[in-house]
């Protein structure tokens, strides 16, 4: 009797594991490469030499892809009958299978080169010519790597592209980013109250991978439209560990090109989030996709609570009483964050008092300066070169210093606000 006959699901799972291992190898080489480039910042490092050094690892990855594909093909055939996989000639079968128990693993199974032929003979839809060519290419490359001393030179991008093509053909029941989340056990530890970095890692891997692809491949494998803006997915952001990461991959795009579109779909978690379409409050940020208090372009809070209730403000006053308050933070040499609010007040003295009052508010403690402009009429809502700088307050420890007729915020240097 033939014992331990594997199921289609077992082949499928084993094949996926091989592809995941190949993926991990490719991603590790990319990370190490990026790390080496950062370490040698400014210097002309030698990427070709680096890729030469990692050839054995990438060759190994290629071999894993070939095995992963072979297992997927065998799994599909086993779904019809696992016995199609053992040689058709009983003279090749292990000795004693008719008189005792012999494990399936001891059988010589179909050659990799025959798998597509057998598959297409018993299963529809058949694999098409492009797939046959791809499979043939992977097998040939793998054999060349294994048998030849003059190995073809692979880069991580070749491995990533081959993995994604194999997945598209053989493991398309779940998109690869979500499969990665499942592999890495996203959320596994959070139920126990621990923070884990799974989401951070998968976001980074998908981002690293898509950067290695062409525009057409980005679209084909991940659905990324390179001609359109991409944003940080708020769900991934809040599911990630935010203790150490400042720079977030932008892997979500609006679902249509319609102006005002509010559906934002993420390729990592496959969630469509409803966003707000308002301009980011910060100078120099072109973003207009917000989620609650967060700009999904610059990832800064909008600080909507800038407004400080005060009897000094009287919005019933005429347009000649318009003042603009530009709150600023950060070293001016490096530029800084600026955010602006307009109110109507009786005169300069009231505006100056109001700005000081605002800075004294605990929830505005992070702002270091407030520049006050008296708005000129007839140019609303644009800033006018004729706006008069009333002066600015500078926070210095617990004290406020007043600089009359000047402005901490410089539109030419700091950009629009
Ligand atoms: Zn997401
Ligand atoms: Zn922004």
C-alpha cells in the first residue's frame, strides 16, 4: 500500500512556504543594501560588487521559487488524484509496495518538466503559453544556477518579480501583502497587550518591493497607479508600532480620480478608509487628504484646537479689521512648521493681546512664535504682499518677547501657509 499520500492542501501550503522564504531572502538583501548605502552616505559605493556578493543568497531564493511553483503544480494535480504524480510505469515503483507499506515520499514523482503537460491534460483552465514560457524560464535559470559555475547575475528585483509572477499564476487566492501579514502573524501579540512590529515590517517590505518594479509591474502586481498620488494608510499607521518610526510608506491611493473622492484604498491591508478632503494646515505640505486630525501626506496633526476663545475677537467687525495669526515652531535655519488662523479684532493692540493669550494656552505650548499680519482688504483669501506685519511674539522659556513691525514667518522662505 502507498502510505502518507499528501493532500492538495499540503502541497499548496508547502509551496507557499518556499515562496515566502525566497521573499525573505530577497527582502533581506534589499535591507542590507539600503543599510550599506546609508552607512557610506556621500561616498560612491559599489552596488555591482554588493550584488555579486549576495549572488549565492539570491540563487538560493531562485531555487526556492522553482520548488514553490513545482509544489503548487503538484498540489493542483493532486486535487484530481495524487496518484497521477507517481510514475505511470509500475516497474519504476519502489520494491514491496504491493506486499507491504511504502511511503509516498519514496516514489519517484513526475519530472518538473512534465508537470504543466499533466496539469493541462486533466485540469481546466489550462495554463497558457506565457505561463509555460515563464515556468520554463524559471526552471532553466534555476538549473543554470545549480549546475554552472558561470552563474547568471541576479538582483533582488529579479527575484521579487519572479516571486510575484509565480504568485499571480499559482497562489492568487489571497493578495500577497495580506498573505505576508498572515505569515508574520499580524496582531498575534496585541491580543496579549504587546506591541509588535509586524505591520511596520510588511509595510516596509511591500514598499521596498514596489520600488524595484517598473510602472507596469507596480500596477499589475499591486494595483499601484504611478501617475497618481499615494498616501499613508491610516489603518496601517494606527495598527503599526509608532514608537520608533517617523517615515511611513505611502501605499494607499484614492479609489477614483474623481475630484473630492473620499475612498482611500490600501494595498497592504486592503481596507478602504473614508478620508476628508481638506487642505493640510501646514505650510509647504501640498496634502489635501486628511483622516480625523492627521494629514496623510505629512503625517502631522492638524491642531484644529488652535482657536482660543476670547472676547477680544469680534467677527462682526468689518473686513478692515482682519488679522492673520501665523503660529510657528522649529528652528528657522531649517525652516519650521507654520499654521495660520484669521480673526477680526478692533486694532493692533487687541491683536497683540490676543496672540499673547493664545501662546499662554497649555494646549498651544508647542508653538514658539506668533506673527501677526493686518490683512489688506480686497485680496481675500490670498496673502497680499501689502499685508502689514504688526509684529511677533517669541516664546523664550516662560517669557514672551515682542518684536514690533517684524515677522518670524517669512513667506518667501517658509512657503505659503
Ligand atoms: Zn493599510
Ligand atoms: Zn500635511
